[in-house]
C-alpha cells in the first residue's frame, strides 16, 4: 500500500508516515498519486521575463549607495506570495511579469532616497517583507510597462530601543517575527503577536496587512499593539508627532496605514507595545459531538469574558483533514464531531484557575479529552 511521508526536516512532522492521508486526498480532493509532475530542481532562466530597467534610475541608486540586483532568481523570489495560484506559477515556470530590479535599503533614510529616485524616474515600487502575502499583493501587473522595483526590507531588522518603563519597543519594519520575539526575550519581553506566518513574516508586513495573531484574546491584533508608525510615501514621510498610544484630536493616521498592503507607501519603523514573557503556558483541547455544540460553548465562553489566549474551533471538515494525520481519537462520531484547541498563558495559578473555568463551561455542552 502506498503511504505519504513528510520528508521536510524543518518541522516536527519530519519523517512521519501518514497511513490515511492518501485515501483522504483521493476521496475529498479527487487527487491521485498516479498523476505525477516532475518538479523543477532549479529556476530556468529562460522562463523569466527580461528586466525592463530604467538605466538612469539604476545610476542614481549607485550614486546613493543603495544595493540592488537584476538577478533573475532574486527577482522571481520576490514576485509572489503564498497563494496557491502563485505557487503553481512558480512550480510551472509560467511567469508573465516579475520585478525588474530588487533593492535592499538598510535604514529609513535609504528608503526615503529610493522613493525619491523612483518618483524622479517614474518607477513603480512594491514593498517586500517576508513574502507570505495571501492577497496577491506582490503580483506584478502583466501590462505594466514601467520599471517595477521590489523594495526588500530584510536589511532593516534592528531594534532601536526598548523602553522598560512604558513597555514599548521601537523596531525597524523588516525584522522577521520570530527574530523579533527572540531578541525581545533576551530582555525578558515579548509582543505576544503570533500569526501563523510568524517564522517568515515581518513587523512591517503585519502592519501593512492588519495582521491578527493566535493569542489576540490577550494581546490584541496588530492595531492594538501599534503605538507609532513611520511610513515613506511619494509625498514625504507620514508619522505622528509623538509616541503616545492615543490622541483625541483629529483622525488617526494609523487607521489608513494599517491594512494598506503597500499601496500607499513603505513602512520603515514601528513602535509596539511589549509585555513580560508569561510565566506559564498550557495547551489543551475540547471535543464536541457536533459543530452546533462547539459554537454554543464558545459563545458561552465569550459571554463570560473568559477566553484563553487562544481558542479555535475546527469544524468537521477541518477535523477530517486532521484525522489522517493523527488518527487516534475516541468517543464521538468522527463524521460529525468538532474540536476546539486551547492555549492558556500567564501566572501559573491564574492559568490553572482559568483552565478550570473554561473546562467547566465545556462540560455543559458535552466533551471528551
């Protein structure tokens, strides 16, 4: 019997064999292991559209001492996010348009210079953070005749300062989430913002996409964590005049920067709220006989204002996908049950009290651990 094996060694699933996954794929997706397409071991340069470079723009970049490249692989790498259609294009080498130039500014001032030069030569800029976009925001318009520049913020990855009295940190926008948490943890702090893309996505990307994190019930979404944003636009730098978390006069400029997806400018620096690393974490799960019972339980948890750091309800369709990966379960009918995953964190005593409160509520709706 053919089995599916997870061969990547990046995650804990490495080397695991999934005995039921093949049948699930064939039944639910109509897929077949008989249909095989050989993946490409490397990029075929002839598949990549040639760079349409504005030479005067490149000369001005050199004068400003800003690093750039027209390398085909560098351009393709920054031409896509993580949408399924984008992954298919990469796999099949069906490129219609990719960035013509990749630039690597190293600080806010470099971004200001790059944008000014781009405006001078009528060049398009697409900001690039971690490349995890699922909104096609990195896709280059196939009919665009001007030079398209991918502005990669990866070199802007420093924490400028940490204010332990006000519990804030001022950070460059290109830092990857996992690295941000690692550096903050050295001082005993965290942001608590953990989107699923955390190991790849950047702070600037979180702001640009109005990101939500797994532990938003305690820490909030990115808009709740942001204190100050600095963004470079074709008309100049936009930022508040102070580092205060809230102002009562006039509209809040953060409201149109958050979620702008790179269409209005390049986010260069962000001040965020931080917290001491929680003393204790505990994971758990609750199984309900059906989706309706699960929804009712989560509504009661919300009504009593006792949601843990993370609580997620998977419907039966999602559970059916998980089942081939982890087939051990007991109790309810696997064709109708649903599962809620839980994460509690904070002081140990409070976590244990919180856990009991949530499980007491779950008990009213029928559950099995």
